């Protein structure tokens, strides 16, 4: 109950700011004869200002003890607020008893200064301690990006040079050392891995299952969306970078060159090196300019109950990404649900041993689909015929399937197909040249890479 009343602090705190600042101005102006008519209103302003300051102190104290705040900043703000309340009460009591303009003027000036400092500290709690000075710092990122330019991105450390600045500029104001909304801190490795009151904030290797990514991709008007809609939002590239880091086990020590770099992340890294916000390179290539209506919440809930992870592909869009890795079944009911979001479905990961040609028949109506992963499924050449009308498909992964050259011929109508992954399929080396002629604009990835041993490499042999 006390925490409930504490949440009214932002409502009450603006009353003493406005009323007492006005009272201080009126006191100083009333020293001149032409503003003497203000004097009768000043005692009333001081009274209401003092009362609202006292109420603000109580609500602020309740809010500070909710567990979401700690550190010197909140302590300084608290004591400065108490000082404002005490000084406003004193000024309210002595105003009619003291005739000295010097004393009243000194009190009014000091009170105005205290209010300004207290307000600044309160704003720092809400927006971050460097809210005012951040734009003036050298090396600030361009185009509203949270990450400063990285001249040699491959030699830079992923967390230290990219992820940490991103979290600092987008998350620390609510989840830093001074304030921990939801008891979550993101300013140190141990706290990031610990999570908040709702459990772990990330799942190493599984970005789509991580609460951090889920909150970021919620609709902007959702109360659980991160960051709050009134604050700067993560760009599509920043979200892609964060997901890439988590999918690579959220390592805090490795450099960019030490992590596998997909075709999707390479333009993002290039943007980091140039110090540019290459937002359009990722967003506009896959997300259609024409928005779609939101998916039915009941359908999304049923999909979640079936073990299917469905999240928005980016902020402020109704397009969705669906992951069937942990799907409990692929029966007709589940496939019918998939058809219910065919307009919204943009990325689909059907990496599940239960997926067969029948499942592909269920997605042939997903005309906006741009990414499809069918790795290690039971699909055959016959099933690939169901994909021939997916005009917007840009990336198709068939790793670990039984498809052959015959099935690939069904894809010849896919003029927008940019990437085709064929590792561990029934595609022979002699088939690759024919596929290249069939799909001249498509990059073929056959996997099974070998990394050459360099002279400076070191092999360490340890005893068993």
C-alpha cells in the first residue's frame, strides 16, 4: 500500500515546483512598488507550496523504499527535497512577521535554488545522471545511435565497445546503479546474468527466448515495453546487434572477429565502423513499407501454449517472427493457427523434426515471408513446390534435409531469393553449377568450411 502511494510522487512533486517558484518570484517582485499588489496572494502560495512539498516528501520516501532505487543520487534527491519542504514551511511562517526585504529575498532566492537542484536530481533519476551532458561528450554516436563509432570493429570487444554503450545509453536510466526498475540492473555482468524480479533477463544462445528481447519488441504502447515510449528507442540495427550477441552465448570477453558473422549482421557491423546508423539497410530490405493489421491475440496465446515463440521482428510493426524449435506438436490445429497469421509472418524458423511437407502446405499463403529456416526437418523435394509462390522470400535454409537438385528447381520463380543454405543435403558438387545458373542472383552456402592453420597459431596439448 505504501508503494502504491509512493507512485503518486511524480504527480505531487510538480505542485511545489510550480507554486513555490512562483511564490519566490512574487516575493522578489513585490519589493517594487508597482508589484505591491502581489503581496496578498503570496501567503496563500507559500502555504499550498509548503503542504504539497511535505506530501511530495512522504510519497518520495515511499517510492524510494520500493526497492527500485538505491545509491547516492536518490539519497541526495531525498535530502534536498526535505530541505525544500523545511525551508518552504519556515518562509511561510515568517513571511508576515519579518519585514526585512534582505532576509525575505535571501530565503526566496535560496528556496528557488534548492528547488532547481532537487528537480535536476529527480530528472537525473528518471532520465540518467548524464542526461544533460550526454550530447556534449566527445565521441558521441551519430544519427541518434547509442553506440559511438568503432574505427576497427573486428578488433573491438563486442560487449565493452558495443553492447555496454548500448545498454548505458538506452537502459541505465531505469536499470543502472541508481535506479532498478523491476529490481533489474544492466550495468554489470553479474547483474545482467542474475536478472530481475521476473527471473533471468537473457537466455544464452537463445535471443528470441530472452526476456530482454521480448520486452524490447513489445508494441510501443505496451506498459512492459522497453525502453518506455517517452525515451529514446533502440533502432533496428541495435536490436539486431543485441540479438546477435545473445545468440552467440552473450560473451563478455570476446572480440567481434571471434564470433560467427551472418549475412544479416555484416551491414550492422559496417555501420558501427563508419559511425553511421545504417537503419535502412536492414529494415527496409525485409519489412514491407505497407503495414499489416495486428495478429489476433487469442491466436498468439494458443501458439505460445503450443511451445511456439512468436515475437515482433522490430518495434512499431505488426510483422512477426515465429520459432518452432520447441513446438510440442505439428498437428492440424497448430498448422491452422499458423495460417491465421499468414499476413503478419515475416520470419519463420521451422527447425523441428516433426516438420514435413504437410507443414509447408500450411505456409504457402504466407506471402510476406522473407526468411525461412527448415534445418533438420523431414521435408522432401515435393514439399519445396509449396514455396514457389513466396515472392518475398530472401533467405532459405535447408541444412540437414533430404532435398536434392530436383527440389531446388521448384525455387526458380523466387526472384528475390538472396541466400540459400545447402549444407548436409543431397545436393552434389556437380549440382551446384546448375543451381547457380538456375538462381544467378542467389548466394549458395554449402558449409563444411575448413580454417587454414597460420604460422603464428599456437596448438596447446594437455595431458588427459
